[in-house]
């Protein structure tokens, strides 16, 4: 028995291994309940993964089977049986709605991402701790506001406030576009372009969708145009991008930040050289998640936009553009027969667009993550 060094008496404090606690039971892969529990959890996890794939496949199969009549119908049948197509065949109608969907989403992303990154950096690295907590709660609450509320607020409150801004845009940028593309006038019943640069004038006169022409920035009240819809979408996706970017910025290793400051960098230089490169893949992920929200948004755009079926960049004129989701929400309650199949086919196109956007986002995130500071 072990003895105390000073007294020579048996040591009662430290028992021998034989007299002490038995060693912890090791996991045995051949016997025991631990193995059965591990197997059960493994099968549960696999089942959940396969369930997601099965649901995705079920949605895709439903959309393809329900939309095949509209996809295979000829143009004359579509024009006769689908009243809201306004004389367009399916692909002409789909092209106009896809264009409006992508245009509104890109405008929203261009507006929201810089503001979201700036707000996230302020919350994570500039504001006091108590103030940052308050801002964080407010941002999280904004993400929970229903889209119909944003639509009502945008239609009755934001739209009158944005009119002077749109007037300023029109008065400022229309002369610039006229310098490149020239002006157009009706002469003897014919539209004539003059006083522009030769190449730009030809493109503006030949292609209606050409963006560099005076109509692009010609504002026509009310401000129920695609730019207004993009502003509403930007406000809606701002909390999502901000929350994710804030969490990514907070994951920056503290030692790297302190090292850059110790080497003489200012706070902005530290943010530019350490925080933003480290969170680059997270910024891309947050932006793509916001883009996915913008692509599928329905009620806000339905309430704000004055719909049209044009393919052009007249972002300040009402009655020019519409989106897939808003058209489905607007037409589906009264649709039947081929009309409902027509709208389901539009939903299939939106499903494919969302899938492609997410696939591209995953590849971009993987590429940025490979070279980001998170892997250093």
C-alpha cells in the first residue's frame, strides 16, 4: 500500500488502481447498446437526407407533369385559351416575366449588399457592445416582418417619398443618355433619331431593349416601376444579408485583428485586410440567400408594381415589367384548365432558375472559401 513520504503511514488519499474507480467503459463496436444507438442515429440522419431529396424530386415531378400541356401547346391554342397572355405564346410571356424577375432581383441585390455589409461591420466592429446588441435585435425583427406589410408601406408611404428622387435621377441622367443615343422625334409619322453617337444611335433605334437610351431614365409618375420594386426588395433582403454577414465578421480570429493593429494598421485597414477577406465566402453566401428571397417574392411586388410584359430597361416607367411570382399570385385564383397549366409552367421555370442560382452560389462560395482567410 502506498505510504506518505513524511509520516510513513499508509496514504488514504490516493487509492491504488485496483481499489479506486473502475476505468470508463470503452465503446465496443461489436457489442453494447452504444453501438445500437449509433446505428439508429446514423439511419435517422440518412433518412432525413433522403427525405429532403425525395421532397425535391416530388416537387420537380409535379411541376413537370402539370405543366406539360402548356409547354407542348402551340401558340394559337395559348392565345385562344389563355386570356391573360395578351396575344403572346408561352415562351414570349415567360421571357418577359423572367426578365422582370431577374431585373428586380439584381436591382435589389445591388442596393442591399453594400448597405448590409456596412451595417454588419458597424455592429460587429465599430458600435459599443450595448448598442450593437440593440441593433442586432432590430435587424432580426425586420427579417420577421411579412412581405404584405412591406408592400403596403411601400405603396402608401415610400412611393410618394421616392418620387422626388426619381425626378432627380431622370433630370440628371437623361441628358447623359441623350448624348450617347441621341433624341427621338416623330417626323411625318415616323420615329427619327438624331444628335447621338453613330453606333449608340443605331443600337437604340434598332433594339428596344438596348439600355443606353433616353427612355431608360425617363420618369413617369406614379413611381410604381421596377426600380421601386427593387428598392422594396432591397429593404426586405437587407436584414437577411446583414444578420449573416454580422455573424461571419464576428468569427474573425481575434489574434489576427490584434496583430494587424499591433503592426500599425488603422481600424479601417484592419477591417479591409483581415475582416473582409476572412468573411468573403460568408458575404457571398449571404448575398445569394438574399437573392433567393428576392427571386421568389410575391406580395410586395404585386402591390407595388404596375405590371407590364415588356423586355426593356425603362426602370423608371410604370407598366413595363412583371415577375413570375407576382403573375402566378395575380392570375392563379381565376385560372382553370390550360391557364392553370400555363402558370404552373411558369412556376417550373422559377424552380429551375432558383436551382441554377443556388448551384452557381455553391460553386462561388467554394471558390472563395478556398482562398479566404478562414483557411489560413
